[in-house]
C-alpha cells in the first residue's frame, strides 16, 4: 500500500501540463505572499547531473521528518532564476509551522535538488551568500558513464541531435567562451553550457573545490552514487547523520530516470577513461578513498 506522500507524488506526476502550469503560477503567487513564514532549505543537492540525484531526492522525500518543496524537485534559482530574488525562491518551500506539524519528531527539514548548480560558475558563490548555514550535497559517478548517460538524456529531451562521438568532438567548440560569458553577464543563460557539457560536467574535482572554497569544506558532502546504489541503507544512514536528521531506513531504493542505451564502443571508453584518470585520482584524494569506479577497475586488474 502506498503512503500518503507517495499518493500525492503520483498525483503531481500525473497532472496535465496545462493544469500544472496554472497550479504552479498560483502556488508561486501565494508562496511569494507568504514567503516570510516559509522555510529556507536545510540542504541543497547541487548535482552532478545523471548521478542519481532524482533517486536520492525521492528517498529523502520519504523521510518522515522531511517536507520537500511544494511543487518540484529542482527550483533552478541559483543558476537560471537568480534575478527573481530570494522572496521568489522561498515561495517554493513549506511554511515552517505547518511543516513542523507534519514531521515525526516535531522539527521538519526541507531541501531542493537542482543538478546544474554544481556546473554553473556562479551558483556556488550565490549559495554561500544567500544560504550561509545550508549544507550542500554532491553526488558523483563514473564520469565516462555519466557522459554517455547525459548524451542519451539530452537526445531524448530533444536538446541534442548529434551521435555521442560527434557530440564529444564538438564539445570544446560548443562550450568555448560560454562560462566566461555566464560570469560576465549574470542574466545570461547558455543552452550549450547547460546541455552539451558531457566531458566537462564529469570533471568533478575542480567543481567540488570551487564549491568548498565558496561555502566551506565542512558544509559539503560528496556521495559516491555507485556506493549508494550498492549499499543504499548504509550510505543513506551516513548522509542523514551528517545532515543532523533522525535516523530512518528506507524499505527499498528504486533507481529513477535510468535510460536504456547501447554499449559504448570499447575504444571510446578507454579513451575517455584515460582523459578522466588524473581528475579521478584528484577526486579520490579529496574523498580520502578511491572512487568506486577506479576501485573496481583496480581490483579487476589484480
């Protein structure tokens, strides 16, 4: 039997697009009018894209002390909608006293998950300025698999037309100057930077370092997505402890948004693995242990 939260979620997912747009406009208007009583997020999942963020969002949303944003997983404030202001941002979160009444232990937690925050060059400093006490969660996975998954995802959404190898060949040209333009013009939005950074988004170490420098290393938690899927209860318990939330164990963890795809050509995989090798080593040093995909590769070689 589904819980009330699961029923509400199913209803939201099944809502017709036209009705959904009307509901969102009405909710945003009401949320802005009541923003002074609304919560700010206790934590934010910032990415990386195609690294299990939707799955983690779903699991966290089932926690009995968590009240998720009113309408959607990702708000996109610190990357796409920053000019709308903090009142608009807070309009998406629950009213504090109502949320606390719903929480099992009387103190509610809320959060959002926007997968572009990690990659956007201004998001980290904006989070640091606007949410000085909020914690930040990053998920990472094998960057080769992430790139292939992201390409399949963008194809399905109609944001990509080129085959994978050609998209990789075009990536540097597509992204040339886009990050600098985003920095110089805060109102600018880059289609290429948002949708075509297959290799660039998998360079986790410099993105995480930028985040740590902005908000503080002690406020950043990096979760290895493959370890999360291998031992979800253990990894989830560790995350809840770091967030200061009461312990809770999900009954099961279902992987969301996975897309079927053909195997990657072996030669292309080897080329990408070599390209990411140094950055994977740097990330392993940051985490204090080998990342799961390199750890498995090392054991296989032995």
